[in-house]
C-alpha cells in the first residue's frame, strides 16, 4: 500500500508539471512577451485554475503537458503497459522497492519572489498565492525560505555580521524578512 502512495506522488508530480481543459477549470489566457514562450495571465480579476488533482486508478496515469507550441497543461490519460510493444522511451517503475518518502511539493520564497509578489495589487497577490497553494491551483504544500541573503537578493546581508559573536547577541532578522517574506507567509 505504501508503494502505491509513492507511485501516487510520482504521478502527482506528472500532474503538476505542465492549464487544464477539464470542465470546471479556468483556462489559461496566454500572454507572450515576445520570446515565443507564452505565460498564463494572473491578475486582480483572473487567474487560471486546475480541477482538483485525483490520483489515477492503479495501472493508469494522467499527464499534463506544456510546450512552446501552445500546449498549456494539456491533460491526457493512459495505461501502463506490462511489456514494451513499440520502440521509444522506456520507464520502469518498481513499486516494491522504496527509497524515500515524498512529503510534498513547493517552491522558494526568495527576496526576489517576495519583492515581485508585493508589487502586485492585493487581489492579484491573493489570486497568485491561491494558484500555488489552493485546491484549484497546483496544491503546493511546502515552501523554502532562504536564511539571510541568497543569489536572489538585491544586497548581501546576514543575520549577525559581528565577528566572534558566538552568543549571537547581535543577531536580528533583516528588513527583507520582517517587511517582505514573513508577511507573505502569514
């Protein structure tokens, strides 16, 4: 049973990779910024949505595919084959051998991400965050927050720049944490 749980998460990952055209979902409104790779519009009044993800029946899969040619989370279904009948890519799943447990999927809330989200209007912020974390979005359930600055910060900083302050008497969070990332995490 646990093997099916991991297989379910692997299949769920396939579901997350690529806007669904299934009834109930709000389709992608594509916008191209001139580089031949459209993105979906998400603003104060509209954001595309997905139907809730459902783990497919044993022996079958659901695939969502996006492409430069215009596919945006195009949904297709199929069944796993017990043997290869045609030439091509071969993916072998051994559900009896477990290597790790998948806790979930998510993204990173870097300084750059926080700055961009906070530049949006409040309704646009809510739509954007809903598209990531809600049942009608891609259902992220994890988020990584860098400690101090990263390569997505506009300036170098740490939480204690005083040499040999082993007791961390000068430790303090940066404005980027207090004014940007922490408010978005709430």
